[in-house]
C-alpha cells in the first residue's frame, strides 16, 4: 500500500491536474573569444545549422536544416525549417518503437524578437509544428551576453517552456536534459559558428 498508493495517484497526473509546476527553464553558457559587438553581429545574421547535433537530439527529433530572417531589433523574425522525425510526431516515436520514421517530414518554427536591449535578446515562439511541441510548449528563447574583457564574452542561452508530458517525476528530468542539449546546440550553431 505504501508503494502502490503513491504510484496510483501519480498515474492520474495530467488527467486531474498536477501538484508540480509545469513551467521550467534551462540555460547553457559559453565563453567566446569575441567582443560583445561581434556577438551581437553573430546573433543578427540568418541562422545556419552546421554544428554537430548532440547525440540525444539525433535519436529521432526533427533536425533544423535552414532558416530565413535576420536582425536583432523589435519585430525581427526567424522562420526555421526542420526535417526528419516521424510522420505523426508522437513522443514515443523518438525511440523508434512505433510509427514510420521519415527523412522527408518537414516542420517549422517561427520566432519574433520581442525584447532587444543591451546584453539581452528575447524571442517569442509564435508557431511550432515540430515534434518538440508534443513534449513541451516552448514559450521564450532568451539570449544574454556580458563582457569578461575586451576580447572575451560570456553568452548564455535560456529556454523557457511548459512541460506537456506526465508523470513529472519521469519526464521532467528527461525534458530538462533534452532542452539543455538544445541550448548547447543553439550556442554552438548560432553564436560560436558565426563568429569570425
């Protein structure tokens, strides 16, 4: 009873509510050999996705392949095209258990700059048809940077989201790990790879 009752109660999580806050955030930081103006210039160009994907993100998630849009002023937009994943984008398909995997499955994410100040850039996620949207509701992508000296800058990428899968005790750590890997990848592909 002492083990069975808590497990039974947790099985209803997400159906009748949850005692845990579904909002979460992860962040990743890197120190780059660049001035703050060079970091801003890297963030302002149209993103490319040539950096190597973290292993966890290669096991069935959609992969970013191209983007349009540029700029770091209010209202500037990015539209990112993804490929891969599965036709139905159900989270269980990540592990290849069921469903039909496809390299031709295309999905999109649209972002808009909603805040742009010295050392801080905030994107809202306006539209997301990737399989990520079945795991989490990605709300904001926040980039901050601060100078360490004239030639080094610390850049931090923060992803703010709401978890959509339950139970929390199982999925929260898994989602947090995956989102941390995504933040690392964004730093590598959008900041580090774009620096001179």
